[in-house]
């Protein structure tokens, strides 16, 4: 796959982006992005610059509560009711309040109490 993308970029550099996009049946805009990324630093592979490792990124603060919220959302959707940002915000607040009452972990209580809910 990567080799094909590199070939498309090379063809675009030798002729035009339009010709290369037509030859490889690609979107012209996407090919243009590939050409721009490759021209920034040709020594680095075209698709290694912005790649993320599996498992990288932000993890959920409260995975159990997130699972409960997901179950609630699926239940509400099965009942053909609308799920709004406001209803999600209210439900997660309720779930977090229940978790504070049930847990004995002081650090989790502190994290939940400092957790701020917003509409964004």
C-alpha cells in the first residue's frame, strides 16, 4: 500500500497531479496532500511522520462510568428517544455521583470531585 502511494507521488512529480490521480484512480486533493507531505522531507517515509502507535493517545478517566453511560445511551436509542448533549451531561453527572458514594478509593473520589462537566 505504501509503495503504491510512493509510486503515485513520484508520477505526480514527474508529470502532473491530475495525470497521476487519474492513472491511479485517486482523489486529486488527497494526492496533493501526499505530494506536499513528501516534499517537506523526502528522507522520511511518506506515512511515518504523523502515524500514532496503537494504544497511544488519551485514555478514559473513568472507564466503568463510561461503560455505564454507553449502556444507557444504547438503551435510550433502542426506545427510539433522542440523546442530547444535555441529557448525556446530566446522566454522567448522576453516574459519577453514584460512583463517589460507592467507592472507597480516595484518589478516585478526589478526581471525580474535580471533574468538570461542560456542554462542549
